[in-house]
C-alpha cells in the first residue's frame, strides 16, 4: 500500500512539473530585439573564445545554456529568421567543444525552420562534415 502511495505521489509530482514547464513556455514572451542582439553578441564572444582556444568559464557555460534555452522557448511561440544566425553560431560552438548532439540539434533546427536562409546550406555542410545523413524533406518517399 505504501509503495502504491509513493508511486502515485511521484507520478503527480512529475505530471505537475511537466504541466508547469508547458505553462511557463506558453507564458514566455517573444524575444525582444534587444534580447536577440544580446544573444548574437554573446555567441560571437563565445565563438571568438573557441577560435582563440580560450577556456570557457562557468559563466561562459551558463551563457551558452541560457542562450539555447531562450531560443528554444521563443521558437515555441514564433519562428523568427533572426534566430538562424544564432543557432548557426551555437552549432559551431557546440561542434568545437565536441558536443556533437547539441551541434546536430542546432543545425537541424536551421534546416527544418529556416530553409530559405543563407544558413541552411552552411548547416547542411556542417552536418555532412559530422557524418550525419540528411534527408531532403522535398523528396517524398512512396
């Protein structure tokens, strides 16, 4: 009986956490022009650190995580072409830091959501360099 009660309580906690996250994402406002500019500047700064072979501080890691989360949450509200260069920069940073799954995610987001931007061919090239098999969504399989 105690096990059932504990499982029920745990299930309710998990469900409440998921519901709260979904509600928070809906409540999140669209990124402002200032926030987009700040995200661009911070990703450029982090990319420069990669090129200079600089070490990331804990604050740099936090910036990287926050930018990605902010973009992902904003994409739930609306898809803005201004996000494409930021996702591309993030993908390059993740790739350089050998975080392949995160890099793939960023490049895939570009291909799926921003196919008409100049960053789509670049993202596709990066995915190919990483050995990712890319399926062209325009080609239908019958």
